[in-house]
């Protein structure tokens, strides 16, 4: 293996390490669980102001108060609701109901845990 190949490998792992550190910082600052259903899988960070934002983790961390952790399913559902409201002026009740049920179940779970 030549020196150029070694440099590429070192750069790759250095970048991966920086990304892992930033991912952990996001989880510790904004949260690790979906705010609606408490899932830990496939967490996305949703801009609560619904503004266009840079997908950069640095930008999300810089404006952490504007973001909430959502699993990919709840994140998709939220964006579906926003799009349907913007296009038709109506909320899709089925999607809204399922999100509310998940949220209420999660809140009840948190209360139950605090009582134990």
C-alpha cells in the first residue's frame, strides 16, 4: 500500500470519528427518543418552526432549540400532515389521530414510570 492510499484511509477514519462525535453530541443535546412514540430507532431531527434548514448536523446543533427528535415514521407523518394542510387547508384526521394516540401512550408511560 502506498502513502496516498494510507492518507485516504486515515482521512476516512478521521471523518467517520468526527461524525460519530457529532452524532453523540446531538443525541445528548436534543434527545435520543422520538417525542411522539419514544422509539429509539431511526431518529431524525424535525425543525419545529418548519423552516427549510441545512441537513448539516452542525446547523442542527447550533439551533438545537428549534429541533425535536422524531423517529422516521413520526417524522414522515408530521411532514405528511403539514403538506396536506398546505395543499388542501385540511388536516388528515387518520394520521393526526394515530400521532396523538402514540403521544398520549408515551405520556402515560412516562407518568407510570415516575410513580414506580
